[in-house]
């Protein structure tokens, strides 16, 4: 992303607040971001770049506001308006860091203001909301900007509004990549001092993560809780670059692909290690689809990444993962093992507690789209993620009585039967069916019977609303697994089984 594309701050004039320290100056940022080698390199007084006007503070958690100073013992005061006035006071420690804590609050849609003050200056932060902060993790399809989706979804443009009940915090792979020779240690501070919280105006939204934007837009249709969306994703990122260095080495990875191992963790994730948030949505795995060995270890590596983040952030956050989409015929050349990654993403749901899977196999790039690797069809994916989050995090289950409205069908059992196998599913709604519009394609196309080495396309028949009978076109050979969409392409016509609400089956593999 070019310098001209970076977010700009829509500053508002702060209302009058009590004077904390004799005088109040306007919010300023130091000239260089990143970590400091020692306390003598710290500024006189600096609030972390994680905090700015227009930010969202996590509800029901202590609001921890932190920063840096080269003056140990310096008194720092904070005052926060809104639902009453909260005050906090602390001192800069010998390590040059300070943290103010404010008591937890419930969600607040009405903006509040905060002043953080010391003898070396003050920060005035306005237009603060209290709600739920969501991290957007992964690689390029998580980072993919809303502007890249306008060719497929132009109807969203008039709906973009700076007055929506969510806020955005942008970070980019491009800026992190500039730090690749200086990213061998976790950064304490945001690496680009121009990055800050913004309202979701047209410029800011079009340059923000598309799935992050669509997720927030859809979820705020269903809940009054304000949302804060933070990008911690990076185009091309492998899991070993999103993990801390030590964990990557522990997992057997010592060399990165685009960055040194741990590089994107150090530059884009580490600065938020003390920032309270609620949950994470995640779209990643194309990079592991390049290498067979990494594809087959994907579920274990992903589980290790999530566990490490939960331990580091000290938050047992819910994790919403995206099962990879299709990448046209070109994808087979670049990502030959994507089908394996999809299977491992399905397996990871049972390995990662409080995790969910949104299926996007049917939302990949079409032959008419300009980019095979970055599908512009992100609106429906954002909707699926948002409905899942609404159901599980905001009591939406009560409003959506049938889980099939927000969950794809999932296999619950497989058993041998005469001539084939019976697979029973949950989340089928009124029953499994063939996706409308797939013409003469056989019902249930996409099932595969797999032996130890070979795969064979299979016939499928719906024998009840929640059960499919799968049989081989040819009966010879031993069968060890029944799979669905265990192949590269996953267009709607190639994997066309959906529930009554139109949500597609995930890719999966069952032992028989």
C-alpha cells in the first residue's frame, strides 16, 4: 500500500474536560514508531499508538491505557468521561513504561473522551466508544481491501457511512515488510505512527480489510454493541511468520517465506499484546498450501498459534476461522495442497476450544474475476462470520432458532452400508439439497472415496433430510476414508450440497 493510501484521522473537537495538570495539549505522536533499545531512547512522554481518538475500548474488562517515558517516577494521570467520570493515576516504572487502569464498563454507544496527562504533555482522545474489539488475523485474503471487492459488490458503496456503530484500526503487510530486517524482536509500539483508530468513512473503509468491514457492518445490524476492528493480518503470511519466534522454532520452523520466522508477529501483533479485545476472525492457509508437509501439519500449527496468543494476551478469546475458498485453475499451480489445508482446517475445530468454521469454498474467484487468488466475493463471507458471532457471542441463538441458519452442515457419523456408506449430518435445516442453479450436475457431486493412495469420485444420494448415501462408481479397491470436496476446485457446481438455508458443506474427511 502506498503512503497516500494510509488511513487518515477524522479528528473531532473534544468537549471541555476538567484540567488535570494545569494545561492540556492536543494529541501528538512521536516521529518514529517501534520499540526502544533502552530507556534513554524513550521519548519524554508518549501514549502507545494503540490508543487514539475514535477508538473502541473493550467492555467488561479493565481499560488498560499504556505508554512510554524516559523519566522513571513520572506521575501520569487519566480521566475518562462517559458513564460518569473515571480517574486513574500511576507512575512510570524503571523500565520506562506506565499503565493506567480504568474500571470496566458496559457497552456505550454515546462517545466519551479521555485525557492522559503528565508534566511532559497530555493527550486528548475524543469520540471513544465502549464495546467489543475484534482482531482480523491471517494473510492476504484477510488483508484484502474493500476497494478490491467493488467490482463484484458495487451496491455496498452507497451504504458506507462514518456514522456506523464500529471503528477501524488499519495496519498493513507492506509497512511491516519494510521492517523485515529489524523485526527479529517483538515490537513494543505500533510500527507506523500514522496508524490510528478511525471512523468507517468511505476512504477508510475502502482501504480496510473487506471481511473485517463486512463482518462489522453485518454484526452491527443485529447488536447495539459498538465494534472495534483491528487488522493484525499480512499478505503472504505463513503461520510461522504470525507465530512468535520461539514457538516457530519449537514447531520446527527456522526459515520464513516472506519474513523471518516470527516477523509479522513482532511487527503487527506484538504491539497489541497488552490491548484487551474480545475475539478474532481468521483467514489464512494459502501459503501452507504450497508445501505438502506444512499442509498436513496445519491443524496442529494453527492450534499452537491460537493457544500461544491466548496465553500471551491472557484472553480466552473465541476464534472464527475461514475454510479456504477456491482459487480457479491457476491455484493448482501455486497452491497444490490447498485441499489438504481445508481438511485440516475442519479438523482444527475439534482441536481448538471455542472455535468455529465459516465455509468459503463456494465464494472463490470466478473465471470472470480479475484476480484468481483474492476473490472479491467477501460480502457473503462476512455475513456468515457475523451470523456465527451473533449466535454464539450475542445471544443470537434465541433469534435464530435453527442452527442451520448460521452453521454449515457438518458430519456427525459415518457407517458402512450395503454398497457404500451412510453419512449423517447436523445443521441441515429442513434438509440437505443440491444448490440451485447447478443445472445437470449430479446431486451431491463432490463426495470422494479415498484409499491409502488414490481418490475416486463417488455417487451420492439424499435418503433423508440429514443423511447421504455415498457409493463408488467402481467397487474395486479398499476404502479408508469418505471425503467431501477433497480436490482442488470447489466451485458451486463442483461441490454443490447445501442445507435449507443455502450454507454449503465444509470440506471434511471421515475414517471408515
